C-alpha cells in the first residue's frame, strides 16, 4: 500500500457532521489523505511526503456506494418478463422459477463469470461494497455452491435458500423448510441469513423458524419484507434484531413506526419500484417517521436488473420522495448501517479509503444528470480499481 492525497476537492461528502456542514458533512476545497488503505487526514492545501497526488479540481469526492442487497449469482435472462410488465402485467415472485432452472444448469464458472461482469459494472459506477445473496439454486448443492462463488467476491454473503418454495416441494413446503433448517444452514459459511416473507413465498411461522435456525448457527438475520403484501415480516425482523428489512413497499403505518423505533434499517429498493411500478413516494414515509434508511440496487434478473447505485439515487429522488442529500446518505452510510459496518460509508480519520470521485462539482449531479455515468474513478482501500476484487 502507499499514501495518496486527493487535493482541491470541489465538494467533499464525508457523512460526518463533526467534520463538515449539514447532514452530509460537506467540506469545500478540501484535501483527503489516505495511507495503507485508511483515511489519515482531512485538511486543506497540498501535503508533502505522500506517494501520489490526485487533483480533484471541479470534482466531488464521496464515500464509495454500499450496495446492501443484491442477487447476482444467477444465470439466464428474463427480459421478456420485463416487457410484459410494460404492457400492464403485475409482478409476482413466480418468475423466479425460470432463473432457478437456468442457475441449476449453469456451471460454477458460468455463475462466477456473470457475477464478475455485474460487479465490474457496479465498480464502474462507484460501488465499493456489495452484499451478495444465494437464492436461485434452491437445492442443498446449488445453494451452497452459489455461496461459495459469492465468497470469492465479498465478505457480505447471504444465505437466501428461503427465496421461494421450489417446484419439487410445491406440495410439501414444510419439507423444504426442514431441508433449509436441518441441511443447508448447518453447512452454510455465509455471514447472513435472509428469508422472503411475503405472499407466494414463506409465511411468518416458516420465516421465524428459518431465521432463528440461522441465528443459532452464527448467521446474522436480515429479511425481505412487505414487497407484495403487508404482513408480520417487520414484526419478525424486529423480534430477531435483523440488521435490515428490505423492500417494504406495502408497509403499514405501524410497520414504519416499529422500524423507526428499532435497530433495524429500512432498506428501500428504487430499482424494483422503477421496474415493477409499485409504490411512489415510499421513502418519504420512512424518512418522515425517523427510520434509518438505506437504498440498494436489488440487482436481479427479474425485478431490478441494474448495478448502478447512481441510478438508484436518481430514482429515489424522482420516484420515492427522497431529497438528493437523503438519497446520497442512504446509498452510502445507510448501506453501511444495513450491513452493520462502521468502517465504510463515511470519510473520516480511521475509516477505509473506499471512495468514489465524480467528474462533477457537486453530488447533486447524481440525481440532476440521471443515466449519465459521472464516475471519474473508484478507489478501494485507497487504490484505484477497474476490476472488482475482494
């Protein structure tokens, strides 16, 4: 590792109000210094004794985006399904079955190659941390190999064997729950356990049983909640101290109040709302209630096939009622909180130098110029990177 100084930064977003102005901790015309992959100073002027300088005149430096919800271990294509939704067909979880079939038929190399492609896309648009779920294998063998592929790319791996009931267990859903609890979870090396608790997926009793089984084996809980219908998922999330409850499109006032008074982050997925035409102004309801909010890509082949967190920021502003500042915070420090990480998501001394440099004078351009890749360069642990590496 070597030291690097980012100088003449037009707008520095720190997410640390003790360092700069407002909720985003904005500093103008700043210098950030990192050494051995860690931020060691925020100052002005040009420091001496560093190995390299990056001139950030008319540019914005902010924390690398933290994408806390993705499903990138898969094979196949569901573009026809997307086209049907454009003609008015509603989204259901049923389309997952086609991805399951393609994923089971794919080789480990196929799955890894597709994941690398998507991670490189994400990196090019400023994402420096990405959570990756299993959930398209739905057999003991395929879930475990999906997790093994994911572990090559990230420490934030999630067992989502409880995505939907596979076709072979259609008449015996409790048999599949038993397989997850008694066979898949005990062998899993994932960090997280997740369940899709919703209409057409897993009921509250099954959900809680799976989450508690995962917890008993050392996995940390998170949950897919209230995407298609309201239910008890948020109550379960809080009861098990889940790090995050995700989707939340059909949440009730009580759900929102519960999340606002809990340690569980409300993770909203603007790409899914964009694709499935679910709930407009969803974010405003959580933000006004005082909930801790993250946004994530939900990258998957069915309902949100995007790796771009800048797009999700723009969609959060235009569709979900976020201000630009709220969306940027949700895509950085919010995502870090959803992963219960304190080393990323902000720029302050002692944090990892995971950074994104925008070719724009302000972070506002992330929403102001939707669809334009403004990323000049992405840094992981203080090193400019072009290909995703763990």
